[in-house]
C-alpha cells in the first residue's frame, strides 16, 4: 500500500494512515463487484489523506486516547470526503479524478450517485460504532449539512458574473473548510479534551481549510493539467469562479465578461485568454494574500497548543501543505 510521499517524514502518522486506508477498504462490500472495485480504485488512487491526518493528530491531546477509535473516525471522515468528491464529479460532469477516469465517467451518473450514497452510509456506520457520545454524531451531522449547503451555494453562484469575494469565501467555508474543521474538532472531542479546546481545534481546521482551498484554486492558474491531475480551468467553463478570477473580474470586467458569457461554448483559446488576463491582473498573487492571512491564523492558534510531539507535527504539516505547488 503506497501513501503520498508527504507522510515519509511522519513515520507514526504514516502507520496510522495505512491502518486508516485498510479500514476504509474493508468497509466497502458491495454485491456489484465492478462498482466496488471502482470505489476501491478511487480510494487507492492518490488522495493525500490530510483530513484523517489532522484528526489523528488532534486525537492525541486528550486523556482518553484510543488508537482503534481514532483510526475508525479518521476512516469515516475520509469516506465522507470521498463521497463528496464522487457527487462533485456528477455535478461538474468531470471525466477525471486523481489522474484516472471518474466513477461517473466510467459507470454513468446513476451508478455514481449510488456509490456516493453508499460511502455516506459507510461513514455513519463507522461513526456510530466508535463515537463515544451523541455530541460527536451531532457534530458530524451538522458538518455534513454545512458541506452540502456549501455545495448548493456553489451551484447558486454558477455563471454569477457579479460574485463577490465574500460570497466565494462563504462557499468554500462550507464546501471545503468545514471538513477540515470537523476533522480537528472531532479528534479533540473524542480524545476527551474540553469543549473549549475542541472549539480551538475546529477553528484551526477551518483556517487551514480556507487557506487550502484558496491555494488549490490558485494552482489552476499556475500549474499544468498533468501536474494537477484535473482539467485546468474546467471549472470556469462550468461557471464556477474561484478567487483569482473573481479578483481579476472586478478589475477588468470589460475584458473577462465577453469570454465568461460564452459559458459552455468557451473554447480552449478562450480559456487560455482568461488565464493570461488573470496573470496580468495579478489575480493569483492577490488570492495568495488571502491564503496567507488564514495560514497565519492557523499557525498562531497552533502555537497556543500544549507542547507535545503532535503540536510540532501540526506546525510542520500545516506549513508544508499551505506552501505547496501541487
């Protein structure tokens, strides 16, 4: 079993993440073996397992540490993340996910919907079997609601040419950052920390998730498709506008609007022109300034945590993923 090279620097965490993935795989049991294999292939196809990693690290801060429980909850979180990715691909009509054919492209939308639904069920089965309190299940449910509201918010803003930076930030706070917040918060809660500590953990995850998504969106304007493993600027054609474009659109509407209004008729040449305008308007650089603010917030909160090996790893890991190039 191969994990992302990132985890070579974290041997203990690497071992626990391998156990997390093994548990995820063993929880997938479908009578339709072809779809089962497609889900397993997606699980194995290169996700970084960042959310489970944060959950596992925060699970070491409380007095009630339980490795089996921490790994099970980490697995449930990544199953939830995988389910949202499958459903994302349906909405976006994506052909590729993590460098390979998406489940909806391979099997069609109907099968992909059921595959995503199955992962939601698997996620809650693990949570209900291992969570020590209804508080954790409630937190999990509330987070799912916020994630889905974030997805719906993104749909509402499709081809919304006057979308503001604030609307974008609100969308990604649910769509992406909420799952990071859940990972950190539930790790703390389930290890027996105080609610105050768990709230701080959740705030750390929220700040990390916000910076992570802004950087991810910015990479669309600075990396090639082969590096990212997804079609560059495909979101723009689908009417999903990220921060570098939103900033540039506010500065040069007369240049960008005619291109964006082509919608699905947009050509590769149009996309290239959009990319060039964003560069000229310094959209990426300005977007990164927002990411830097969230990164500083996360690191400041982490600095206030008790001095433990996990704190050191949290600092290093957060600096690594928020200064990434792919």
